[in-house]
C-alpha cells in the first residue's frame, strides 16, 4: 500500500479510510484513558481502615488500579506482537522505563513502605509500557497523534472545570494577595491544602496553573491554523489560560509558559516579526504601567528574591542526606514522603535521585537529553515544517517546570509529557529511516550510472534501460546524467 506524508504530525504513514478509526488506534486511546482514570487517587484510598466508607470512596478505590490494568494489557499486546520493536525503546521511552524499573526494585527491597512505593512505581511504569506498546505498532504515529489530542482535551476540560468550581467554595478558593493585578490567588490556603472536589483532593494553585500553562502553549501553537473557527476557538482557550495563570499566581508555571511561548513564536520565521514587534511594544507599555515592579513582588512574594522560586532549597539538601542511605538505586518511589516527613521535593532531578539513586537518575536525565537531541535533529531535517509546534513547546514547558517542580512520579504532568517524548522518538526514527532509504537509492543510482557509462565505453549493452521508468527517477534524485544518454532514453 502506498504511503503518504502526514502533514499534521510530520511522519510517513499508511493511509486509511477516514470514515472509521483503526482498532489499534482505538485500543491506544482506551488504554490512555485508563491511565488518566487513576489520577488523583491511589492505593492509600484502599488501605484506609474504613474503606469503603462511601460509594464515592469505593469508586476512587477501584479506579486507583486502572493504570496498572492498562499497563498489564499493554504488556500482553507487546508479547502478542512477539516482543519489543527497536524504535519503541531506543530513545527517551526506554530510558524512562529503565528509570522506573530501578525505582520499582528499590521500592520493593529498600523502601520503608514497600507496598505503597512499589504501587507508585508500577503506576509510572504503566505509562511507559502503554506508550511502548503503541510505538511497536505500524500505525504508531497515528495512535500517538490521537493520544496527544486526547491529552489536550483532558487538560482543557480540567482547567475549565477547576475555574468553574471556584464559586462552589464560597470564596474560600480565592485568597487575597498583593502580587497579583487581580488581588487574589486561586486554590491556595485551606482549599489548596485540605479542600475536596467530588471526594478527591482539591488542586493547589500550582496544579491549576500547570493545566493553564499547557493549554496556553497548545492554543498559541495552533493559532495559525487556516480554519477561521479553529483560530477563534484556540484564541478563546489562550485567553482563558492567561486569566487562570494570573489567578493562580504560580511562579514556576508562569515562567515555563513564557519560555515555551517564546520557542513557539521563534520556530517559524513569519512569527518572529510578531514576537519582536509586539514584544518590544508590550515591554514599553508594561513598564509605563508599573508591571515590572509587580513582577518583582510576584517573584519575591514581597520578600527577598528567591532564585529557586520555591523556597525549598533546604529540602533539596535534606533529600541529598537521605540518598546517602542508598546512593546507587535510591529508596523507592515517593521516598521523599516516607523519609522527609511527608515533604515533596520540588525538583525533578533531586526527586529522581532520592527515588532511584545514581543509576535511575542517570537514565532519567539522559531521557531528556536524548529527547532534546532528537528534537533538534528533526528541526534541521526535511520534516521540520510538518512538526506540530506544541511538541517543542510542551517539551520546553516541562523542562523548565522540572527545575522547581517534579515530573519524576505518576502525575498529570508526566501523563501530559510522556506522549510528547514518544512522538519525538518515533518521528526521529522515521526520519532516520527516510534518510537511510534515500541514501540507499542514491548509492543504487550511482552504481547504475557507472554501469551504464562502462557499457557505453565498451559499446556493449543497451543504454535505453537507463532512461526507463525504473532507473530514471533514481538517477535524477541522485543528480547524475550519464555521458551521452538522456533520462528519457534519447541521446543527449
């Protein structure tokens, strides 16, 4: 079957009827929805002494195992396909899988709470296994594109839902602050720490801003679509995202969004004028309005400037002290909660270190490094114009985000990032295959040209074959023209 270039996701794929979705693509979406179904719950619900106290608690307890079920189904799919494909593991996904595997071993053997730690390791690994199963299929790029779209829909729904839920707290979800031009901060204080929504823990202002930041990056990347109504829709989503970012007053997520937005605008030449023109004008207007004084207050919370943006550098040092107990493989998933009195280390590398030690952290950091190398190679290749701009935008967002937040555990952040890593990996492998095929054709054309030239020199053989439909396109692609022979079979 003939293959065509997928202009939306920059990959070569086998075309299929648009009237219905392939079963393998549908399976990937179902598995990914199961992974999301375990969000904002956990094994702690089932381990509660009074479980199940309510019907809602029973529901949350059951869905806590949905991601592991998804991972198990994906593993069976991989085995049914007779093992792993090289392109499915040779890249960020394989390294993330190694990181999780090290953490699961240390969770089972070294953690103070072995059952809980192993559970969280399995939840993280399930995300990787599902993506590996998707990438092992011939229709991997189509499946990944649908999973990524599903992610954006889920992210936007959660953002809008949390925004709409604010009035239900009777004003308690908005805390007065001097750092915001709106004078309030959403989902902070008692609501952020102890509030509940439908029996689940309420989000904090940082989580609220994370959804807004991701939605804003995607909306900005898609503003240049040709369809008028699509542009209007994404403009509305971008406006809502900006309002939520201001309301949430989350410094890390705001800076991550700004960095990702800059990359999205810089990627295409026609947008760079917009970036420079409006950026300069905006900076002048903001200075006249006293915005930068407010930004300093925002970064300092009206105190001394904190370069970490979190004030938790001391906790990072506590984490390093804990790592000394098991420097090579760490202390298992969620080790910061079990060894640092419930404190979460707000840095991905430090979090990976306490959970998986030096071995796991090397794999974790290497996953990001390889993803960036692959992405840069894609953007200097022929596929660069077809790559969706939200891919580098989201990678930038979570790279900056990882400095003062963590993506090294099962969370909405990793659910949003992981398919992007898988997409980069698969696109890079397909680009490599295309280059290899083109190189082979050039070598083949060169051999044919040399043979034809030798035949003509010896006045033996017929040159007409060199101008045939079989070899003519290959010779033209390779830039060759045999002496005295045109590609149409006529004498030159």
